[in-house]
């Protein structure tokens, strides 16, 4: 495969997803499952990069929750079923809750919690091809399944979408100096789960179509 995306041969991308459902049906493309969550994603991503010395870039794809209009002052840039390019991501819940509010590990000078930027050239090229907005992500260990949790996380991070792996993969890519393209389809709104308007199957289908379209670019 000699086709290029932002100057990088598509054959030299590692194609990664988290949950098995996100990659089911794309096995012919050589996709690799990382597992769900920060630790699993970071460990598996680092291992795959070491095992694949020809890897020049990473495409991380999957589904995400998006912060709804009721939890933000402006309109969400992507609705349920839409595609989004995650332009930057950070760790949203690495830290400590205190009586005066949440302190992340960065504020405590213990670790870098981001934001970790994805590759802007890849993001711009993919966004134009897929007609998808560039959004800001936050990565959590505990998803925002109540309105109170979603509102707090949105206010603290300013993120548009929430995942459980994005920042972990972005951090690995930074350490290995690999460009990252991060594509998500919106499966639900964050917050109270009975108001999430879940469309998981449709989101999986949308992101899988996006991956195939990118590989035909």
C-alpha cells in the first residue's frame, strides 16, 4: 500500500482500538485491540510499537461519549453518530479530590496529565476527508455516568469528548515520537445514563466506515 495520509504511507500506520466491538469486522486491515482503560491501552500500545519497528504513525479509533449542551455554555461540536477528530487529550481524573476542589497530578507537580496533542497535519487531513470537527478529549478511569460527574469534568477540562484510552495512547506516542491520528464516533451523551441517547452500534459502524475511507485515501 503506497497511498499517503499527510505524507505518511498508510501501510506504516498501527491501527489500534480499545474494545473488541470497535475492531470486529476490520480484521482484514490488521487492526489491533488494546483493551479498555488507560493501563491496558498504554501497555499494549507500547508493546506493539516495540514489536513493529516499521511503525511510523498510530491511528487510534473507536467510540466516545460527548458532553451534552446542558453541561456546557456552547453547542457540542459533534452530535451522537457524528465523527470527530481528537486534536488533543489529557488525563481527566488523575489526582485527588479535596474540600477545596480537585487537584490533578500536574498541579501537584507529580506527573504530566496533558493535554497531549495529536498530529495536527494528520488531524487536518482526516478532518477534511471525513468532514469531521477537531475536538478536545479527556481520558478517565471512571466515565461520567451522572449529570453531576459530567458537569464537573467538563468544567474542569473543557473537553468535548470523553474516552478511557486516548491520553494514554497519546502519551505513548509522544514517548516514541510517533504521530497520532485519533478518530472517534459519538455513541452517547455523558451524564445520566437514561438521558444518554445511546447509539453504540451506529457509532461503531460510523467509525469503521471512517477507517476504511481513510485507508482508501
